[in-house]
């Protein structure tokens, strides 16, 4: 069975339309929305709302780990738009997010097995999924005799992205899977080579429970995304081949797994 897998779509709807070409099964591991484009600050929701100069300064602050400075920049930018109460931000942001979801779900191949990235808003998905889109998070499906487990979302972080979980919440979802042949998640196991981003020059969040699960269950494959430019895009842990499927927003190409 040929499985085409994408992750970190971040707005790339044109390439997404063709991402299932030639596949028996199509899988999307989340991060559909583009809030901030670290490589190209001229696009994304923040740039549409606040302009490119603000977005560059905001990205610089976050990249340097100056999260307090980033928050001050953000508060100032909202104030320039007349939004002083942080609770009012979502009303404006949600319009932009909904526009992107409309475009991306329209381009999303069908059928598709999907889970959430950390930059996704699970509550909005039911409004946009098409017939043939199956959203799976903390559960398994069997296709062509291959048992597949899915765990979506990221870990609580200073980046405060929309779908972040505590270690306990994440572990609960992993524990619900039982044994699988192929594990699909948005984030990698907590292994330095797989979590270090060589361009952002920082460790992204991996998950320790995933590493325990791999050592314990030894699925044939673990496929994930999240780290856009990883130090290593694949490595073997015991019998499990761990593979970062790549930053679809940059490559426009799915990872092809023969399972
Ligand atoms: Mn991403």
C-alpha cells in the first residue's frame, strides 16, 4: 500500500490539491494554518493584519527567545488596530483563520486520514471537513490490514500556539492506542536529533511518552512533522523507523511510505 503523507501545510493549498496523486491512502498530520512565516514574513495572518515590518520584528523577538518583548509588540500592534482587550482579538483572528480553513479544506484530497498540528484549532474543523475526511486523535484505524495510530497536537510551550497539551494529556492519548504497525503524530519523539531545528537554531518540543511507546511497542514506522528543518529527518530506534515527513509548505511534496 502506497501512503502519501504531508505535515505542516501552512497555507500551501495549491500543492495540497495534488498531494494524494498516485496514492492508495492519503494522510495529513496537521498545521494547516499560516499565522507566521519565519522564512517569508511577507505572508501569513500576522502580516495581513499588522504589516510586514511588525511581523519581522515579532519573528525576530520570538526567534531570540524574547517572548516578553514579542508580547509587548503584539499588544502594541493590536492597539494600533483599536483592540485593547485581548479577549477581542479572537473575533478578528478567527475571520482570517476561517478564510484559510475554507481554502485548505477545499484543496484537501479525499479520502484523507487527518490529525491536528499545534497550529490548528480543533473546534473549527467540524465546520470545514468534507465527506471522506476522517479526523483521528488518540485513536487507531486499520486500512489494508495495517493498524495505524494517530496522536495530534503539540506540547505546552512559550510559543502559545493554539493546540498545546500538557504531558499528562498527551500521555493519555498515547496510552489509548494499544499496539500499532504505523504511528502517526504531529510532533516527534523527544530525541535531540529529531527535535533540533537547524534554521531556527532551537529545540522544538518532542514528547517523552512517544519515545517510551516506540521502545515498548516497536511499530514498523513512526511518521511525524512539526520540526521544519530537523538536524536529522530519519533515524532508527530499535526496530522502528522514525521519519520526519517534511515541511510541506516549503517542499510541496508528500512523503511516500510503502507499508
Ligand atoms: Mn508547523
